[in-house]
């Protein structure tokens, strides 16, 4: 009634069906994981957008000025003036001589160029 080849073919067919089912099930599980990660990424992007909006509201110059005026006694803040930072005469002077520049340029010119290119060998 059943030949050995029929039994072998039925076994191969059942194994192929089982493999196909398992592969489909694994692919659906991976797809579900991907959807969860995409949802989390979108949630993080939305959170970043909200935080940027909050930051821009909190750092508005008018708001900061109002807070500085409100808490002026506690903070003892004073406007910064340019002379408080530095004046031009306070900056250190760098000695610059033409001889020093010429010596550096001459030293650089006496050294061989060791750049290796693709076609020329040193």
C-alpha cells in the first residue's frame, strides 16, 4: 500500500512544513520586537522635542531678566561691563620678530620632503 519512498516523501514534506511554520513564527516575533523598538524610539524623539521646547521657554531672555530682578537681593547680581572682563592693554604681548620667522622658514626648507606617493619611491 505505502511504499518506502512515499513514507520518505511524506516525512520530508512534514519536516518542510514544520520548518516553514517555525521560520514564520520566528519572523513574526522579530517583527514584533522591531515594532516595540520603533515605538520606544518614537517616544524618545517626542520626549526630546518636549524637552527642547521646555528649554527654549526656560531660557527666554525676558523670563531670565524677570527672575534676575525678582531675586536680585539674594543673588547680588550686577551687570557685567566690558572692562570687568579684560582690556586690550591687559593682554600679554607676544614677541614677534622677522628674524624668528625667517629662521623657522629656513629650517623647514632645509629638510627633505618625505611624502610618499603611489608612483614615486624615495
